[in-house]
C-alpha cells in the first residue's frame, strides 16, 4: 500500500491543503458525468452484440458493472455538498485513482471479450467504445491527472493490444490514430489542469488579500478610534461614545462629562522638546487609567486636552472628587529624558439634571466650564452652573454677532497716550479695539477678544482695526506713532500674519510709525511660527514690543531669541511700586535690562504722579496710564497730538 501512495500514478498533491479541497470539489461535479457516459456506452455496446455473444456477456457483466457505477454515482451525488477536511479530500482522491484503474480494466476487458462474437461492424463498435470511453475519462478526470493517466493508459493498452496487431489495416490505422489523439488529449488535459491550478492559486491569493483587507480594515477602524500615542480613545471615539450613552439613556439622566487640560504643557515642549512632551502625555494617560474605574471612558481629544465620561448616577460632589483626583495626579513631577517637568490641571465638568439635553450641548457646557477654570490663576475644577448658563448665553450671543454683525461699521478705536517720562511729550498712542454692537451695545474687549479667538474670527477683527489704525496715522503728526495689539492667532498662524503684513504694505504707511504689541502668553501657542513672523515684521520696518513683560513663561529666553524693540512692564508690578519694595525692584530690574539691551521700556498702569516720578528716577523711558490720560476718542487724541500742550501732560500731578 505504501508503494501506491508514493507512485507517480497515484500521487495526489498534499502540499497545498486548500488546493486539495478545491480539487475534490471539482471532481464531485465531473465524476458523476463519467459514470453516466460509461453506462450509456456500455449499454449501447451490449445492445449491438445481443444475440451474437453469450447472454452473460451482453447482460449480466454490463449489468453488474452498471450497478456498481450507479452506486458510485449515488455516493458522489450525495457528497456534492460535503466540505471535507484536506486530509479527507486527499484520502478520497487516492481512492478515486485506484477505482479509476479498476473500472478501466474491467470495462476494457469486457469490451474486447466481445470481439470474437461480432462481425466487422460490431468489432468497429468495440474500438469506438474503447476510444470514446478513454477520451471521456480523460476529460472528466482532468482535474485529477493521476486518475486520468491511469484510465487512459489502461484502456489504450487494451485497445492497442487487441486491434494494433489484429491484421486488419483499418483497425491498425484506428489504433495509431487513437494513440496520437490520446497524446493530444493528455496534453490538453495537462494544460487545463495547469489552468485549474492557476485559478485556484489566484483564488487563494484574492481570498488572502480579502482577509488582509478585512484585517487591515479592522485595524484601521481600531486606529481611527484610538489615540496612537497614549492608547486612549481619541476625539472621534469620545464623541461617538457620548452619542451612544445618550441614545441608551432613553430620556433618562445624561452622563457626567468632563474635560481636563494640562496647564504648563506647552513650555515642556518648548524647553525639553517634543519627545519629553510625548512622554508626559503617555504618563498622564497611565495616571488617569489608574484613577478611573474600568469601563469608564477616558480619551485624549487633542493636544494636551483629555475628556472623560462618568456614570449618570454620580452627583456633583462625587464627580468633583474624581476630577480633583485627576488634577491632583498631574501635580506629581514627570521624569522625562530631558529633565523633570511639573504641571497642573484645569477641569470643567457638567452634571446635568435635564432629561432631554443633547450631547453637543453637554460638550459645549463642559468646554465652557473648562474655560472658566483656566481663566483662574490656580486652575482647578469648575462645575457648570446656572451662572455659567448666563455667561454661555452671552458668549453665544457675542459669537453670533461677530458672525452676522457689520463689524467694519461697529468696531472703532480708542487711543491712549504713551508719554516720554523725561520730556512729558506724548510720543505715541496705543490703539485699543472697541465694539459697539447694534444689538448688544458696548462689548468689552475682555469679552469679545477671547471669543473671536476661539471661533477663528480674531484675524478678521484685527484686520478691520488695523485698517482704522493706519487711517488714523495718516491724520496724526508725522512724529507721532501708533501701537497696535496683535492676538496669538495673528502671529502664530502663518497665513493670518501674512495678511496683516500685506495690509501694511498695501497701505503705503511709513512702517517706522507703526508698532505691534505682542503678549508673551501669545508666543506660547506656536513659538517657531511667531519667531518667523516677528522677523518678517521687523524686516519690513515695523517695530515689535513685548507686552505684559514679566507675567509669561521664560521671559528672558523670549527677549533673547526674538530681539524685541521694546519691553512693556506689566501694570501689576507698576501699580504696586509705591507700597511694595519687591515690585519696585522688579520694575527697576526690567528697566536696567532694557538699558543693557539697548531697547526702549514702557511702564503700563501709571496711576499717580508719585509712580511717574519713581519711574523717571530709575531711568524708565516711557509711561502709560490713567495718570496721563484715559483712552481717548480719535478726535480728542488728534487734538492732543496737534496741541502745544503735548509736553505738559506728564507734569500733571
């Protein structure tokens, strides 16, 4: 038996299990046809020899062979829907090879056994029966070459042995023709089998590609919902889960939504590098996972901002306790490859009692509570309240008016004098944006500027106000300058900064009469872009001042890298000079720093003659504040600039 397994004629390919199953499936459709052909041909041959050959040869022998064919035909028909294992398929095909040889021999010897009992026509029918049976077997077994070769070889051996040397030229010619035809059919069968192999392999490749595509799709779907750095849910997943929870709430109490922001994260990137920032985010995610219970959603929704979803059963105190624990976890120092980093956190929470609130409104409320928390010096946790509802309504109203109002008509400028402390002369004005809306009335810059920044309209506002400031310069005396405040987006967004520079260049204004004031906090948004844009401003002849100096992060490094033309000392230090020695020393240090760097220095918040005198005594160049004048309308500023009294304003006590 081992010989038959290893023999070429009985060798069935077992190297490819999937191919073996496909090969078996093809045979289940072809072999039944083979049995039907054999029975029909055998019945025809028996009928033509009935009466001339013994009855057992024309009736019993073909009847037994046909009965065996019927049994085998029934088995193959019943197996047509089977899904055998590769091992079972190989075993059954090996059996098919053996049975093909036995059937060929039995039908072949039965056919030639009728040869002595017939005339020339009947003998020719025997030759036809053997030839057509062999060819039919080759075609039907082409997907199992060992079986096809065994069948063809057995039948042709019997045919040639009986007819090639019969002495009849016709039978000899038939035998030779059948031999060549058989070789041609075997070649065609081999080619068809190769095609079958190729088709199966292509099918395997396509199926494998399909599986890989599905797997890739699953991976992409997972990646699409996962933050690649921290392994937490990402922004998309966070919002989808809120929607899912809201749908399952079915009118019940909504979940607790919280947003938490890392305070002081931007300086970590600036000082230690982005690799250190990434390690901080990964460690933050680990700390949050440790605090929140399994099943609670925590997500990184962008940059250094995280979001979490808590069960709706929690009340405000319980939610606040969890949020405080998250913020407290941020205060533990972070060990980064570049050094030790220290951060804090601000968190906004919404614990809604409304039954039909939307997910979008929950996010908006949590975001507003976060904004309120960040506006406080120490951050911490802020829970959305009724008071916040009113403030949020006001913010929404302001944002709506920013989008639909006639901003060119409604925005205007107020001008506060900047005075030379040595001569008392008004040398310039700071142009301060103001807004009188037709619906809401007068709106404070402290209210509309942050909202314009958040909704992406601040650059539009800046361009409108800058155009008005440039128009004002055309009417002011040539020796008078204007300072104009730029927002973080104006200098940290490349396109917005170029719009501002383009407006200045198209206006034809003398750029040495224009000065841009930039807060140090604004620089933290995108220091690299801000550095490039400030260089472009200065190259165009526009002076650049660092506003609110002393309140930002790493001020000295910013002064060193950006080479400002002027420092403006924050009013919080200037206003305390009379009563606080430390504030006075800080102001003097900044004045000395400016002198050493060869740049001007302006003190903001000069509220009294005594402070003005102290500033003059320590060598401060310029002062600005209510002691000199409040912000003026343009006509009053123009009158002051043109009057001979410009030099007396600094001397008033």
